[in-house]
C-alpha cells in the first residue's frame, strides 16, 4: 500500500514537472522564435527603448532593414535607414555625439550592426526589433509607400507646365 502511494506521488510529480516544462517552452502567440543572443550589443526591451526615445536630442535610431521591410512593418518616428551591408561605408554620415539605437525586425541584424558601430568608436545603447517592440505594447509608425516614379514625374511635369504657363501669362 505504501509503495503504491509513493508510486502515485512520483508519477504525479513527474507529470506536473513535464506539464510545467511544456508550458514554459510554448512560445507566446505572435512572438518571434527565440534565438540565442550572440552579440556584445545589449538587446533592449520596450521600457529601455522608451527611455531612449524620451530624449531624442541625444539619440540616433539606425534602422538596418531593407526599404520594403520598413514599408511593410513600420519603424520608429525618426530614423536613419542604412542597411547592414552599407553600414561600414556610411560611418562618416553617422553622428558620434549621440547614443545609437539599432533596429531590425527582431534585433538580430541590429545586434550585428551595434557590434560593428561599437567597434568603430560609436556609443551604442543597444539593439531592438521593431516587431518585438510592437508586440511588447510599443507604438511603431507605419511608413507610407511613395508613388511610382513615373506617376511622380508625370505629376511634376504637369505642375511645371501649368506654372510656366501662368508665368508667361503675367509677362
């Protein structure tokens, strides 16, 4: 009888531990798959990003994503868009007197960019993912897709023609 109670207790404790482990391993709906962080640049959470954004005069946000990602996913209100492959060539355009926040979708490319910038003497506060920031309750600004070039050129040409006609009439 005592052995049976011990066996049942052992079974229940193993079952409970297994259930808790499975629950802990279940990803949160909408969250990015967990990746091992291998960068020296700190991965920032929403509250840390918000603290940086509260002092815009001391901050430069560098978004390292492609333009199509920016229009599809959005970004922070003001940022420099320099893709990772162009970052090293663009160092001269990045101010050294401000703290830098690097951004990508889930912070992986931003972590790599932060490490590169830090190795070149820039002050990097950390890296964040815009999708991660938004899933934590932060507000991301959606970027409007500009009209196709042909439509813009046609509109500008028509406007220039009307403006020229108006000027000639006044002469």
